């Protein structure tokens, strides 16, 4: 994003895969300049029958950027999309990440890591809609709120009629590292058919004082101890990201964000 001058930034990507193809796509967004601007990010992924897609994004837009982010997948028969999204922006951010499991046997895995700092507000909606039969939609999102920031995860699983044999699972967890920080994790399940499975888990909490005390009693400074706790908290998501390059990049960016 060019923020050396004022002006809206519009970014639109369309990905269409043919039957039984495979693709790995990595998207990196950052800001050049310090002008106040708006960024509109739109990504559409259409997965053809039997195709396999790894989509990874590393979002690192500046504090002066208000970001609206929409990433959507349309999955046809027996296709699969693995989403891995790192929400590391520093400004106001609204994220909307959807996967429509249209074809029978289609499968979407959505993994989101989010960190909010300073007085930042981030709101992230992650949705999976099971439309075809025997479809699988899983949401896994962990986030950390520091300083006086706010972070919200809305996880939405919608199992439509005539989608027998489908599975919708979600997990949203937020860790707050400051008394002024605020986190919200809202699980929503909409079930319109029988013979399906669905579940959710959600939690919001602060750093366990006993964990910090144990680490500090071993000679670590408080800030370093907090970093280790954050790393452990986000590890369940990072470990599930199939691309090693992206796992490492997420880890490095997380280290910079919490320093």
C-alpha cells in the first residue's frame, strides 16, 4: 500500500483452479508511508473439482490505515482450501473471511492469528457454510490483545438443508495481556439439517499469573516471560499451518508486534 500520498487502496485478487489442480498462494500486505488512508482488500478463490489450494496471507498494514478485508472461497466437489491468515495490522481493521462448501465432499480449513496493540480495534468474522453433502468446515482462530486494544472473533458455522454427513467445528480463543485490553469471542452455530456434526469452543482470559511467576522465578524478565506465554498460546494455530515458510514468517512478525 502506497501511503506516501493520500488515497484509497483497492486490492482485488481472483483465483480460479481447474479440476484436480494444486496451488500455493502467499499474499503479503504492508504500508509504505505514513498518510492516513483506507485499504479495501478483496480476495475470491474458486476451487474446481478435486483441486487443492493453500492460501496464506500476512497482513501488516500501518496504524494510519483503516482496513476492510474480505476473503471468500467457493469450493466445488471434493476440493479443499487451507486458509492461513495473520492479522497483524496496526490500525482499525474489519475482516470478513468466508468459505462456501458448495460441492459434495468439499473441505475448508480456516486458521487465523490476530494481534491487536495500542488503542487498535480489530473485528474478525470467520464463516463456513456447509451446502453440499459430506462437507467439512473447520475454524481455528487465536488472538492476543495488548495495551488498550480490542479484538473480536466471531466464528460462524452454518449447516444448510440437504447437507447430510457434514461437519462444522470452530474454536476461538483470545488472551488479554493488559487490564485495559478487551477481547470477545462469539461462537455461532446454525444447523438446518439432521445427520450432521457440529461443535464450538470459545474462551477469553488473561495471562495466568502462576505461569508468569514460574518463568520469572527462572530468571526471565516479565516481558520475555509474556512473549513465551503468547508463543505457547498461539502455537496450536501456528503448528497447524502447512507451509513452513509462513509459520516462520508469522512467528517473526509476532515477535516484533509484542516487543
